[in-house]
């Protein structure tokens, strides 16, 4: 009986090799500067075993989800308008590119200047940086839609609400879920950076605190802890949701 699948063996060997290299390199530095894998796990455990850490993590997660939802709603709406109206697409294309190329760190600083140390600043930063990506993805999705279905709905004089629910959104679902996964990965990273400058409490604020104390080990521990939670959220919420929405593909393939 094989204990390890052959296709997983290369990845497992790579992971073990990286851990060994990490351990070897860490021997030349202080644990507070570059902890070994085991020392990092101990520090991560110290975070999760401390009840005061959960309100901090919860506040950051709340900001991430708020920024993500607003980004998806705004980006999807603008992308749909750009796809359905050529004039809107031509006009907004340049503005969306300006937002895409504007430095992310500048939005974080501007948010602090405009809103101060508040709840709005991190969410505002996430929305301004993430929604253009959603817009561009949805806009590309509208270009790939089946025009015959839209024309048929127009012939039968379908109401706009019915056209949106039954024709447009179903065709855009792959692009929406693709945008959701990418936006989620971007949102939590942006939220941490924004919290470091524009929030009174959060994981980003913890990173700034330990940075000022020159504790790289605790910075890695807090960053890795939140990363683990985000990966679990993706695996337990976003992926099952996506699989459920597209379960018809498996039925069609069968």
C-alpha cells in the first residue's frame, strides 16, 4: 500500500528541502531576526493561544470583507455598463487604467490624510485599489458573451431585470468568480498595509508595532497567522461556493 501518491512526491520533497534550507540559514541569525520553522510555529501558537488576538484579527477580517464586497459590487456594475454601452467603455477605459497604474501606497497615505485614523481609511483604500481589477475582468467577460442570447431576449422584449438575472449574470459568472478570488487575495494584503498607517487596531497595526520593535519574528508570525486564515477562508468558503455554482458542469461532462 502506497502511503504517498506519486504525483505529490515532488511537491513534498520540495517543501522539505525548503524547510531544511530555511533551518540552516536561520542558524546564522538571531531568532528575533530570522526564526527557524519550529520557532515560527511557536510564535504563531502564542498568537492563537492569546484571546486578545481574536478581536484584532476579527476587525481586520471585517475590513477585508467590507472592502471586498464593495469592490465587487462597484467593479461589476461599472464593467457591465462598459460592456453594454460602447460609449461608456471608451470613456471609462482610460480612467480605469489610471486607477490601475496609480501607486497603491499613495492611496493608503491619502486615505489617512482624508479620513484620519478611522474605520473608513482601510476600506476606502481596498476599494480604490481592487475595484478596477474587477471592472476590467467583468468588461472582458461582456465581450465574450453570446450575442445571440442577448438579441433573442431583446426580440422577446424581456425586462431589464430578467435580462440581467437570466442572460447576462449567468454568462459572467466565471469572470465574477475569477475576480472574486483575485480580489480576495489583493484585499487582505492591501488592508494590512492600510491598517499600518490608518487604523487604531488590526493585524496591520500589529505588524507596524513589531516593526518598530525590530522583531522580525513576530512580524512573520502575525503575517503567517492571518495568511493561514485567509487560505482557510478561500478553501472552506469561496471554493465550495464556486463548485456549487458550477456543479452543472460536472453533470454536463458526465
